[in-house]
C-alpha cells in the first residue's frame, strides 16, 4: 500500500524527521481559507512517480500564481490519475539535495544514500550507481551510525553533516520496521544553511500483508478510492502490475518467475520498472490487450532503457503468445527506442522463437543473457 505524500510526511514527522510546513486542500475554497504565505510549492497528491515532469509539481511565487496553479491541477488527470487533493508547502531553500531511502530487496533490507537527489535519481541509480552508497542493514537492530558515517565519507559529504544524517537515518529505520514498510524514501533530502535536514518529498509503501497488525494504515486502505486510470485498466484486464520505478521494463507471466527476475536484475545492479504477471490476462483471453497496455506503459516512460519479454511456461502455448507479441510490437515499432530482449521457454517454444525472430525481434536463448544484456543497456553500455 503506497501512501500519499502528505500521509507519508505525517509518519516522518511522528518519527522526528522534519518536513516543510504545509496544508492539504481539496478545492479552491480550501486554498483561499488556508491563507498560506508565498512562495510555495503546489504538489498534486497522486499515487504515482514522475509528478514533476508531468506538471504535477509547480512553484507559486504569489497568491495569484497559487490560485492559478491550484485551479489548473485540481480535477486534472496526471500520470493517468485524477488529482483530488493538493499539498501546498513552504518553499525550502536547499543548499544541497540528497537521496536517502530504505527498501527491501529480496531478503535484504537496504539503506541507500545518494550524493544527488531530485527528479533524475531513478535514472542515476539504475545506471552505473556513481554517487550512491548501498548498505545491507540488520533488520533486527536497524541502521548503525558507523554505516552511515562510512557511506557519507564515501560520498564526500563533510563530517559536519554526519550527526544529523545519522539521526535521520536511524529514525527512518525505526519508522521502516515499526510500520512494516517495504519502501521509505526521502527524495530529495534537503541540506539547509543552518545545518539541518528537511524531507522535501516522501514515498512510503506499507506491506499489504501486514495491514492486519497496522490498524492505522488498514483504515487508510479502506478509505482509498477504487482504482482509477491505468490501475483500473490493469485490473480490468487481469494484469498483475506493481510499479517499482527502475529502468528495465518487463513483460512476463508467472509471479514466481517475475520475482526471480526482479531479484536477478537487482543482483546485476539495476531495478525493474514494474513487477508484471500476465498469467491471468492470458488465461482470461486478454493476451494481446494485456501486452499492449504493459508495453504502452513501458514505452511511455522515459526512464525505461531496456525491455525484457519472458515467457517460461508449460501450460500456455508460446506460439500463440508469440503471435500476439509480434502484433503488439509491430503496431509500436516506430515508438520503440530501447532494445527488447525476448526469451521463450517451454510449450512450443521453437515455434514461438521462430515467429518472433522472423518478425525481426531479438530472441535470447538464455534468460540470464537477457537479464545481463538489459542491465548493460540500462547503464548505457553496449549489450
């Protein structure tokens, strides 16, 4: 369960992590009643990344600009999601913007510190990872100060900042464990001139399987509106789709294989764009439509730098899947600007491989080769 930014920031504040002062509004009347002092940032509250590039975050220097921005965003659709609320926050004068996040990677709990934060951090992290320090954290004891200090030294961040970074990292670790989070990301984490740190943005995801012991978040989940936009379309086509935010797109079937691919890609130093399982879509007769929706999502994201198509199956016919795949790819051939690596293994694999190969798409014999080629492409290297 992904929290809205304002919900995530409330949790951060409860754990002693500073955020900008702000107010949530749902109408222009709320904007007028709030009487906020400008300049401010106006931020659409949607459960999707990439808001800034899509026009979902705007700076307002005065009251007129604030009203204009709010009027343009409230009720609009951003990243295929309706904007029902805005977070209006004071403008933070950052000396530097960094990245700080805790996440689960398979069985590992990772702390990630980045020299740079902001809108391009996913592309930076999915590349050569220059400027990032990644540490495995003991899930029982949490973050230790010496790990944080070592990472900060590696990033070239001065010793005068180490105590405040250690404090924020330790508090974020406590939040992560107490909330049963799978992701707790502060991007950017702003360094201020007075030597303090402020969480300018927050992305927190709670494990759905732990909601039975997280009453607060379970109540939030009950109040969520039904899926809208792309989430609703994925649900209608029975596509199991969970956005992750990395640089490698995946079109696949089978939750187990998808999880294995996610871990495999992580071992190679990258992240999947999303977790995808097309099994139910294919069984339900939505093969072509499901593939088309997933590929449109991948092609439409500028952060995706390579695509893996993997079908390893005994029960499904790979020749039929291959024909649907070729049809979908052909219809989008002009839009494909990233390499696509196709791996087919199982029932009628030879026929499926021939269909894909004759259509001019690259068939990879081994899944490991597809993963390695895709990760190289994601880093900008020649596959």
